[in-house]
C-alpha cells in the first residue's frame, strides 16, 4: 500500500520512525514534509499535500492511505479534511483507529505526537491500515451524505441549514 505522510515540527521524529516502520512492513512511503526541524513551520501545506496525494491516488485506483502528525493532531486533521474526498480521523485509541476505518472509511489518520508514545502511534496506525471498511449500508449512506454536502452544500431531504424549531433556513429574515 502507498502511505502518504505529513507532519509539523512536533511530529517530525514520529514521522521518521514511522516511515522506517512502514517501509520495513512493505509499504511505499511518500513523505510530504517537512524535511528538517523548524519550530515555526506551518503544517497546513504539508498535510494538504499529503491529503491531495491520497485523493489523487484513490481516484487512480491506487490502494493508499494518509498519516498526518502534529502536537495534538487537531490542526493536521482539519487541514487534511479541507481536501475533497478526504475523511481524516483524529485517533487517540485503538477503538478510534479501528472505528475510523470500519464505520467512516477514513482514508487519513491524524495523531498527536505530544499525546502518545511512538509505540502507541505505531499500534494505532498498524490497526488503521489493517482494518477494512465494513461496507454496512448505514455507513455507506452516511459517507454518501458527507460527499453530497461536500460537492453541493446540501444533503437532499435532510434539512441542512434549517432551524429545527422554525423550519426556516438559518439566517433568513423572519416572515
């Protein structure tokens, strides 16, 4: 499998260790940076580039996933999720790693390098990579709704952007 990796300065050592672990496991690893430590680096471009590569590979039929790291993993997850077709999950336990794949067909994992040991991160990532999407109808339906919103700004029949108490579009003038 091809694995795209990106980080910020807080996850740089994690990234190097993980790249070696994944390569030793037979994966093709593509590093999207950074290549050297800079305490003032900006993670969005690194993570977006990794996510774009995952999206492109998936569209081309390549078996691929992405991994992004940062101090907490939050910003990196947010950055990756800005890319159409990417479902990045912030993972902090074995359950969240497995469920991200089983229920959400997540294609990018985000981990906080300051929140976990390298050994924990490797366990979560190995579980994430190994776990298949369940394909259950309810999960397929929900992922479809997310994709629909991503492309159209709506989810047909689901009252997106409608105030449940009034039935009006949020922000519309009162009648």
